[in-house]
C-alpha cells in the first residue's frame, strides 16, 4: 500500500485550480469575442397595404410632419374606437394586443410584432393580457392634419 503524500496532493490541487482558472479565462475571452459584432440593420416591415389588406393612400399634401407616439394600454382594457387619416406604422414593444377593425378583421400581436395600420378605417385595440401593452407608433402626417380621430362612430 502506498503512503499518502500531502505535498503531492496539494500540488495536484493547486495545478487543477490553475487549470480551471485558465479554462475560465479562455471561455470568458471567447464569449467576449462572440458578443462583439458589426453594426447591422433588419427590415421589420414593408408593404403597400395595411394589416387588413387595404391599400395605403397617398401621403397628405402640405408640409410633412412626422409624429412618434408611445401608447400604453393597461391590462384587460381597450382603446376607444378611432381612425387615422394618415399613414402610420408601429411596433409592439411589450405585452400583447388585439386589433379589430369595423370590417371584422382581427390582428393578434405579441411583443416585437410590427403593424402597418389601417387608414381612414375605424378600429380599436384591446389588451387581453395581464401586463400593460406598449406600442410605439410612427405617423407620416402633415402640418395641421390630425393623426388620430377618437370616438369615431362610423367611417369607411
């Protein structure tokens, strides 16, 4: 039977710790390498029609005006019926949203989904989820032109 040699054991443990430390350093360097990337862009949405299939109208005449609006819809609530007289598009930042138009079309959205909104068609959004829904909307309007007409009764 061999006699236990404490100095050999401690040397082995130290070298194992050093080896483990080296491996961790190499892995962390590789992870940093993988996270460094070049700039990129990704087309999120592009269309000649809105989400319900209606053709988009011409842009309004006059001095162009871009508006960016963040809309927050609380859980289990809905927006009033409304329409947009100008082209607009958005991205749902968080939560979930159901969009319904007067023609009976329904769009179910989840965080990250884009929408090319209907123009001059009454619709509303409702949040059936348990967290607030946030959507960032970009409007291509014109000076003096409304971007949202709320509490609309009927418009086709």
